[in-house]
C-alpha cells in the first residue's frame, strides 16, 4: 500500500500574498516560516514546523531577482536538510530568464546558471509561468511544469467584448505567444520590431502589420 506524502506550502517574502491565495483555494493553511536578518545584510530562512517526509511547495517569484533567487535557494536547501520527501519550487516569475543565450561575446547565460543553482540546492520539480523563452525548460535536469497565463487572460479578454482588437508582440521573441492569443481571440496580430542602440534601451520601434482596420 502506497502512502502519499503530506503536502505543505511555504512562501518566500516576495510572494506571500500569492501563496496565501493559493493555499486558500487549496483548502489548507500556509506553512510557518521566518527569515532572520543579520547586520551585514545576510539573511537566513527557516521552517518553523516539521517538513520531514512531506512534499514541500515553496512559492517565490524572483523579481527583483537577486535576493529573491537566493532566498528561494536557501529555502530549498533548508527543506532538503530537514528531510523533505519532495521539494517543488513554484516560480510565477522566473528571474534572469532574459539571459537565455549568448547574444554577444564574453557574457554569461544567466538562465542556465539559475537552473543549475536550483538543481544544486536540491529541487525536485519546478513550476513556472510564461518563460521568456520556451527552451529554458531544456536547461533543467528535473521536471518543469510550464504554465501559460493565456488560460486566464483569454477568457477575460473575451468577456471585455472589445471591438477592433489587435494583439501586439512586443518583440520578435514574443511572436509565438502573441500568435496564440490572436488565434484564440480570432483577431489580427502585429509585431513590434525594436532597434537597440545599447543594452536595455530601445532607440526605435517599428510596427509590422495594421493596427487599425479602417486606416486603409
């Protein structure tokens, strides 16, 4: 006879409100955890209840990324050392996902580094949403549940009953997702082509496609 491991949900400081909503819908309470802060800026998360033999879900968006990523890593490590059965990182926002390839010489691939850190910390599974690029799933050596927000947004947009709706892809990388929305909503799509003069600065945007059906 197989005995299922009990489920426990915990939250990092960035995503406590979301975690409370998730556990409310799940019909359980959010697990007790705390974070001790030291005078030099270090912090130490800890679980204030036993997680031995439990499937532990740690909910933490990593935006802004640095401290929140590291807090998540520390919580995963703490759960592993506390003999959790399985550890699932729930990351609605996956920080450093924009660095998914080597787009110029002598730069890191930050998304790959984050996946390696999560694996090294002891995560067994990752749940995330609308990754900047689908191929990031291939960086992991553990299962990844990639959830699409369109399951919520498409019905909401439909209920707005908007006329002359056009879906715009903010860049070339977003065309696949924008095309999926336009097909579900049966509307037109345009693509925004960005020209960057330097990193993180858009010098010019050109819209490819028609944004108005009456413009001729």
